[in-house]
């Protein structure tokens, strides 16, 4: 029954299109429908990723989910850059890194069984987050004083972005080759289900729909922010970050409930690594095209939470096993971070 309801609720996405472009509904209505439409889309991405993972292994499957799941976030960030909202972009990207490795991973661990995970792969990807955060200090420290949006800091962000992209490409390619080789040597036979091509097509369609729905939701957040009397930073670092990662949230939780913890943990951590070392530098470089150029001048609270979250999770997974109580601990830590974001206010 639940699966049939989820399949039927995929109609919310085209209904949202009608409400926005034909009916001309108000922002509050659009916000509600967009939030509801993201739920079945996140489930579809998780479903397609699980089937793709049966053909590629959990490591490659987690990479696919992270890539398709982060595509809408890249689109949202570039739209916000073009609209002159740099603090929203940086806040949402930093919030995305933190929410993936604390909230998404925490919920996945809490609802899934205790079993072994790929400690080596997860440690490498957490290392990428730590490395990226240290590199962000280069344009961020000068941004602590004076105008953080000055063009010189955007220029300073170029070599940082290039290094991050090169390191990400080298590390992930090596990681994917290792995963693929281990999967082939295991002699695992794919379970009956979707073909790999059907899974990829479903991921692509769901990603495009998610981008449209997420963009609509972000544009309708203004009324919510004013009504709730919340800061722009809190909205971007918590609400927009969670909305932009709806695919990873839904996908990781659904897969964890089915007991596939290696794939679920790969989704959460690889998504965080991909945001910090691929999405962030890509947005910074592409911002020179869509303008205005975006400096990677993060706030101290953004840098501290990204680094601290990655370090805590690295400690949690050091024994190579996942435990539900550790998931609840990560969720509690994320709640503390949310309170910190609320108290921080705008820049």
C-alpha cells in the first residue's frame, strides 16, 4: 500500500508545475506542494539507486545517488548566486555538508541494523571534507575582516577550487575502481529488479523533477522566513540545506530500513564529500559565468561545524561497524548545531 501511495504521489510534481505556471498560485501554496512533492521524488531516487547498486556494488551505488542527488543543489546554488544571495549559497552548502554526515547518516544508522560498513571508503571521503574545510580557510580568513564579497577573495577562491576538483577526481576515481574490483571479485549476482539502464533513466528523470521542485521551494521560502522571524543564515543553512538534500535523506533512510547499511552509509558520506570538494568549487568557478563571482569566504561557524562534524563521524566509524545508538548521537549533535545556527544570526 505504501509503495502504491508513493508511486501515485509522484503526480505532485506535475501538479506543482500547473499550480505555478497555469493557476498562478501563491507562495504559501507552492511551498506546501513543493515540500510534499519532494518526498516521493526522494523515494524514487533511493529506489533507483538501490537497483543500480545491485549491478554496480554499494560504493558505486552511493556515488550515483550522491551525484544525482546533488545536481539540484548545484542548480539552486547557481540561481541564488545570480540573484545576488552569496550568504544563502554559502550557508546552504555548508549546511548541506553538515546535515548529510550528521542528520542523514544519523537517521540511517538509527533505523538500520548493526552491521559492518566500509570503513576505508568512508574514512577517505571524510578526509576529503576535512581537507576541503582547511582549504576554505585561505579565502575565509581574509573575509573575517572587511567586505567578504570583494572580488579579490573570489579570485583567491579560483586556485582553491581547482585543487579541490583535482583532488576529488583523483580520489574518487581510485575509490570507484577499488569498489568495482571488489564487487566483481565477490561474484555477486544482481537480484531480480530494474536493469541498470532503467535505473539510470529513472535517476535522471527524478533529478530533473527534483531540481524544478527544489527551485520552486527555495523561491517560496521568503514568506516562510518572514512569518517565522528566522534569519537568512538559519533558513539557508538548515531549511534550504535539508530541502536540497531531500534525495539523499530519503534514499539513505529507505535503503537503511531495508538493511543495506553499506549503501546507506556510502550515500550519506559520499554526498557530503561531493558537496565540499565538487559542488562548492564548481559553484565558485561557474559563478564567474552567471555572476556575480562567489568568494568561498565562509563564516567561522560554518567552517567549525563542517570540520567538527567530519571529525566526529570519523571517530564514530573507526571500528568499522554501525550501531543505532551512534545514529541517535549524531542526530542529537545535529540538533545542537541547528541551535547554534539559530543563535548565530546573519553575517
